[in-house]
C-alpha cells in the first residue's frame, strides 16, 4: 500500500466505474460475442467478480435488456430493447468523448 | 442572421448534452448543457437587440439596446465558458458561491470593449487547449471538430477585440463565430447519424 508523508494510505487516483458503465461493458461483451455470451466470457470481458456478475446479470434481465437462453449452458443475448439502448449509449458516449468527457 | 444560426446550433448542442446527462447522470454533461443554453440565450438576446435597433431605422434613441444586448451576451458567455472551464478543471470549489459572487457585481451596461473580450479569449483559449489535448489522445474526427470549433470561437473573439480598434474586423469576427458553430453542428450530425 502506498502511503503519504503522514503515514496515511494514499487515496486511489483511479475513478470507480459507475453502475451504468458496468452494465454497458457487460452488454458490449455480449454484443461482441455475436449476442450469445457465456457468463465466464462476460465475467472476464467486463472485469467482474463472480458475485457481482450474478447480481448485474439479474438486474440487466429485470431491466429487459438481456435475456437468458440455451438449454444446457447458460447463454445471454441482447434483447431489442438492449440493442436500442446500446445504440443510444454509443451516440451519447461519442458526443461526450468529442468534448473530452468520460461516461 | 449569423447569430440566429449560431443560437440554433448552440441549443441543439445543449439538447444533445441534456440527452447525454439524462442517460448517464454525469455532472460534466449537465455543465455542458447549461453552458450551451447560456451561449444560445446570449446570442439570441444580442441578435434580437441588434434586430430591434435595425428595425427602428438605427434611431439614436434605441442605441442603448446594443449595450443591453452585448452585456447580456457577454455575461451569458462568461458564465457558459466559466462553467466549461469548471467542468474541465473539476475543481471541488463551491460553484454556487462563485455564481452568487458574480451576481453581486453591479450590473452596468457596457459596449463591446477590450477587457470583456480579453476575458472571453482567456476562457476560450483554455477550453481550446483542453479540446486539443483530447483530440491528441483520441485522434477521432468528432474531437477534431470540437477542437476546431473552440479554436474558431477564440479567433472570433480575437477579431471582436481587434474590432474595438478597427471596425474592419467585425464581419470577420461573425464569420469565424458562425464557422465555429457550424463545426459543432457537423459534430452533432456525425454523432447522430444512423449506425
């Protein structure tokens, strides 16, 4: 742990991802995997712990932006609502990025 | 006419920034929205006051409207660019206190002058530098358009500054200002094109 001159732990300089950012990262992974992503792919792709992955997958399903499919192995795909949301988000992200603002 | 066009573009940028804020709840995007609302409102008031003076056949009795329009436009731009600088700097200072301090300044109507233009140039150059850093990191067309827009707006205010010495620069200033807003419009159209 890096300490400052007073012996206190230094504050982390990296900004934590917002919940929206995590949702979008997960949805990007699903889209990249041709709309058929296994949970492990999403876990690695969106850089999440297992507990958080399960929690966020449930939340995304409740929001109706992803849906579970597959009989033996669990596979997640984007719904039409999810695809539209991601398209809107991409526009907003591109607009904010043009000014140098991060979402 | 040029100011009316610039005003419409500023409102369009503000609308896009509001859409972005509603989706992401990112405060910097709210500042971006507020700053472009202010820019649009300032340009509209300035354009309307000039239009009224022209409609009155440049009657001397209406000349004070130039001052009123310019003062409101200057204050709106000062707040708008100040907000943008604040968004870039990300300082933790109390923004409300800063706004109240600005409101406490006695309101005097003034004509276009070197001091007000220098203040706006200072703010705009800072924003142009920030957008140039963003462009150098991103290397994408949208960032280049935003950088170009703020550079053009900085040049416009340099021309407005020179206009206080030589009236010849007045049309160049308006052309540079309009060009800056057209670059922002180009960025908006690129962002919103169907994927």
